[in-house]
C-alpha cells in the first residue's frame, strides 16, 4: 500500500489522471462511478491519449505506462500484466480463410500500429522447439491505438494483434476469434501506475492507485488463467 499524508487523511481535491485510449476505455472508465461514490470529495480529471506525457509538464498526478519503465524519478505501482492475441472477425475469416501457420499471414490483411516504435514483424514461438521467431506482416490499414485496430477488426478489415484484456469481451461474445494460439509468443508486458514521488503522498493519489489496482485484479483474476496472456 502507498503511504498517504497523515494517518486517516481524507482523499479530496482534483486528481489528474492519464492513460492510453484502450486501457482507459476498457479498464478505467467503467470503474469511475464506483470510485467517485467511495470518494465524493475527489474530482477526477481524466485524459486518454496514446502519447507518453511528462507528468510534471502536464501537471498530471497519475499516468499509466505499458511495458518496461524508463529510469526516472517517478514512483510506480504494478497493476497487472498483459499478453497479446491475434484476432479477426468471423466474417473476415470466412472470406479469407483461417491462418494455420504464421507464414500464412503474408497472404492476409494485418492491421498494424502506425507509430514509429511499432514493429512491422509479429513475434511467435514454435510450439515444438519453443524457439521464438518473427513473421513480417502488412495490410491496407494502420491505426494509432488499440481502439482503432479493434474497431477495424470487428468490422472485418483484417487481423489485429492486441492486448488480450482489450478483446476478451469480444472473444467471449464471438464477435472476434483468436487465431494461431499454438504459436503465441507468450510475450508479457507489465502495466504500471506511475506518479511523482514525494515524501508524503496526497491521499487522493494513494486512494485512486490502490482502488484501481484492486479493481483490475478482481476483473482479471477470474478469467486470466494464462499468466496475463
């Protein structure tokens, strides 16, 4: 648990929070009403963007970071881990066929991220030898967030490799279908809440980070039987 300013301090005041569009839409916004009910003296100021912001410059209390954290003066609390899954709509698979091996992706429309750090190859792991390998992919549509690629996949525009948490509801409903699971690379990325470290942490920051960590754990543990994948 994080240490608040003074024992029994009441969370109050404006709390500025930033997260990626996909994470915010799927994991944060559904929890907001309950948080505000528990802490009525806190005013949440939420910004969703896939840009990596500077907390000090943007006057932001808490931000969500995916992947390995860069060395910095920021404090962090790990929320959970995510894996990725390749999905497509049943309509797309009916038109183009179901890929049986990653090499088949060369003949498929693959939906990719458009930011510079995004890899043009998707990672896989050989189910027999366990050896990792990559497969070059391409398509006719790019997007700047998981929200964009999920929407395109739902509409039958191609295959997308997305965070499992982002599409688990679609997979349960059958509107997206996973493919090539036996070749899943098993790559796991941690999700952290980061905040500027102070000698005494404001009660509203401590309350929100702890609340979010507990809420996400309750959401992911019942259906997450693959180590966060």
